C-alpha cells in the first residue's frame, strides 16, 4: 500500500489510536462517508490496516480492500480468520476478486472456493451481497446519519439488519423504531430478533414458496453458523423458480435448458435432433411389440380401436407419478432411505386406479361392442398397465437421481416407452389368451 503518512498529519494519530483500540477506530472509520473512509484507509501502513480490518463490517471492509495492490492485500488479509476472510472475498466485485484472489494464502483460497461455489438453483447463486447492516453497539444517531448518506448514493433498497462482531445476524431494525428512539440508544435494545432467514444452500424454488407465505420483499441469506452472507429479493426468487420450471419442462421432453426462442437454427437442431432419434427408437420398439401380434390384430380388428386407449391411460397415470416424484426431489422432500417406500406407494396407487379405471373401461367396451370378454381383456390390461405406470413413474426419476443424472432429463420419453410397451403386451397378450371368445 502506498503510504501517505508524510503528507497526511492525521495518519500517524490514526495509527496510534488503532494500536490502542482497533475496534473503536473501525467504528470511527465506518461513520465516515465512503470516499473519505477509502482515502484514510489507503493512507495507512499495512500493519495498521491489518489491525483495523477484522473489526470492520464485511461490506465496508470489501469496499476498503477492492482497490489495494496485490502485495498490500496479501499482507492485510492474513490478519483475518480464514472463514471471515473468505466471506469478505465474496463481497468483492468480480474484477477485484479475480485480481486479488491469486495473491491470497492457500488456506484462504480453499475456504473462498468452498463458499463461492454454490449448487445450481440454490439461493447462494442468486443472492446479492449489497445490504445494509450495523453492529449491535452502534448508536441510533450514527445509523441514521449513515442511512442518509447511503440514500444519496442510490444504495439498493432493503431491510436494515444488525449483526455482531462475527457477522452473525442478530435482528432487523424497524425504521419507525429507529426514528422514534433516542439518539444515544444502542441498536441492540430496539432490534426485532425473530428474523426469517434463508440458508445459502436452500433450493430457490422452496425459498420462493417460503418467502411468498410471509409476504416479504427480501430475506437475509445465512450460512450454517448464522453468519449473514447477503440478501435475496422475492422478485429474484420468483424469476429463478419460473426459469427452473421452464428448464425442467424442456429437459423432460428432451430439450436443452440452454435453448431459447431465438437461439441459432443450427444450435437448436443440434440440441433437439439426438433426443428425437431416441424417441424414434422407442417408437419403433412399441411398433415392434405390435408387430408380434399382427396376425391376432388381423383376425380381431376391433383390438386396434382400443390400443390408443390402453397406451394413453398408462401414459397419463405415469405422468402423474413422475410429476409428484420430481417435485419431491426438487423440494428435497424425499430422503434417500424412503425411496423404496415411495415407489411402493406409487405402484399401489397405480394398481388401485388401474382396477377402477379397468372396470369402467371394460363396461364401456362391453356395452359398445356387445362382447363381455372384450371388456374383461381391456379391463385386465388397464390394471397391468397402470400398475407399471405408477411403478415406472416413481422409479425413473429416483434411479436417474441415484446415478447422479438429471432426473428431469427425458423422464417423459422413457416413461412413454414403458407404458406403451407394457400396455400393448398386456392388452394383446390377454387378447391371445381369450381369442376364442373374441372372434
């Protein structure tokens, strides 16, 4: 850091005060306008800045560090405990982070990478690190003054939070309480401590639901130790949830989540064509099954009328199971030890709905064609197909998840193959067994 000690007569005094009471010096620095605080901090020697930095709020400290030279950054950042330093790095602008991170100690780099890499679709991926937070021992007058200064800088609108020295979230401030309190009142006496928070690894879809129930426009994001990491707004979560739903729909039907309405023609063709060939292969598999019973269909032509009925009902029943299981996996409602129980439940549901649907379909076929045995054949095939539809609808996403694949990817194509093949084999197989009563 370029020292301006000789040019600024206040700098030696600040260094002396910081050595005696770094925490008080940090609070004094935070009370200054941002531009003035930056000038003072850059004027300090590295060892003095290192004393003050651990006591600064993370967002404020990040603003102090972003313009440092790599050598000074390395010297100053070593004074901070690694977890806190990693949280501090998260608040640096991307260009500053890319410039400074290579010069950080190896242990700090590992901590930063762990914190900076959040799962796809998690709250941590979309949170903002620009938020308003103050220490519990700050006075009302200082907070009001700081809010006024930030208002002139078009600081992002949010709630105002209170944190302790370790950045753990303590509560939120009501603007009414802040303005009506005595100027010398400490924040710890007026904060609301029962604060709704979101874990940084929480799925954004679930977070959107939780935030929607409470009608908040934003919520604080915390880590496992309740340290405040940032905020996420309801608008962001809703947009993220909508994007996740659209991407899941695209994956289920063999599309790419990267494709958009006006993606280049060749890009769309490259993304769609392989899965269309997969679908074509499964269609030929279903056609092959039908061809095995070609002679039976030729002799009992009425069977062709009911083939789409059996296949369609199986596909619909399986889609219901897939939708329920997919939602459970996305929302993390299904623990791994209950996978078998869920598959069993969906299979039992398929058997039950298949029995009811089979009876109704069999009666319709009997009345329509005047053949009770045809009603029995289609009723039995409906029971078999819906049983396997429920079984496959639950098992396909779970198996894909167990192998580390995207459970939304082409579940619909695989399910359609299962229900078509099983439905055709069951219906035509029963028709062969009872063919003497159908001719």
